[in-house]
C-alpha cells in the first residue's frame, strides 16, 4: 500500500456513530458565510435571500431562470456573483451546488445540523464527480463523435491495466453485445504491443484506454505503442491528466472518488455507459440486430434466471 493510501486508510477509518474529521457547518450557515462581509445592494440582497430560501433548487438554475425567479435582470445576477468575488455566475453556481447537495443528503432528521460520517462524505464526493460529468456531457457532440469512431473500428481494442482492468472489462463486455469484434487488453508490455499490432493488422483504427490513478507506466507505454502502429486512442482518465493525455488523441475526464482507502468509479462508469450509448446510436440497425440475436441465444441456452 502506498504512503498516500496509508494516510487515506487512517483518515477514512469507520467508527460507528463517529463524526467526520471535518465537521462541516450546516448548509445554511455555509451559504450565509458566502454573503457575510460583502456590501450588497437591495437587489443583490433579494438574490441572496432567494438562494437561502430555495437553495436545493436555486443552485441548479441557469442565470436566466434565477433572474426570472427573483425578478431581476441577468446582468444583476452577474454583478451579484462578481461582488462576492467570483468571475461570474457559473463560478458561483459551482460552489453552490455541493452545498445544496449536502443539504439534500443531510435533510432527514438533521434538525438543521448536517454532520456526516466518512462513508457519507465519500458518497457526497462521488455526487460532485457526477455533477462535473453532467456539465461535461451538456455538449454531446464529442461523445457522439467518439462513439461513431469506436463503432466503426473493427476490431475495437479496449485497454485497461492494473486498477483500470475492471472498467475496461465492463466496457468490453457490454460493447460485445453491439459490436462484431471487441478485443480486451489487460496486460502491458510486449503482450499489449502484440495485441495492438494484431488489431491494426486486422483493420482496427481505434483503441479505448482507461487510466485511473495511480497511473501505470505500462499504460503510457501502451498508448505510445498504439500510436506507433497507426492506431488512434481515446482515453478515459481522471482530471489530473499529465503525460497520458499527451499520448492520446482524445481525452475524456471523469473524477474518481478518493475519500476512502481505495478509489470508487461512479463517474468513469457513467461516462463508459454514455460512450456505449453513443456507439449504439451510431449504427442503430446493427445494434438492434445484434441485441435481438443475443437475447435469442441467451433464452435458448438459459443464460439468465
């Protein structure tokens, strides 16, 4: 276990009925702290009060929707955010949303005092990762474009080494339902190089690679090997990026939950499902035919209960 994991293991140790080391204030108090010490105009005070009164809904409104609810102009909302020290309303909203989510998580029986344990804090962090992914997916063009490229690569290679194996296995398992030739690579070094070379020789054009922290040097080597044999690479990794992103043709990021001794992958899993959907949408007739064929075989052989 690395020294970082040792520290996380100690910090995340579960004690029944215990409190998180970081005793957060109630969401309402955290919100008011954003406004304290700032000279607000009457219109800005109206915005602040609306956010306090309707936090769990208001934190997810667009600038247009918030302005309409409060009865002010959009520039007034922008000036309000700037007066609090933010670059604009989107930056303020990014701060409001985790506070709103903590309010929702702590509402049952909280009596206005939100205190969470280590496991709840880990879930909250994953919710934030999913919210960040939701913002990334607001523009669907990139995911749809990559999905079409992956669907058109026959064979399609899916690569995941060490801790990333489980994500690669999930994607490959599902992709085989809708794609005629999916090749899974879970070993690095010369084994990965041979598999990539064979995939390119067979007509493949793309590799989908996973790289979750701690990033394996073998993954970087595999990405470079893929490029050397003429394959393009789409990389799913965490936002820390680094040299892996430079070795990939396309990079999609999704945060890994890091509050516990071992990471969790709600956001990368959701991003994988979105890519699978994009692949299915790229060739709906082939997708439908393959899914129907699979279901017929599964029913005949009694694969499922």
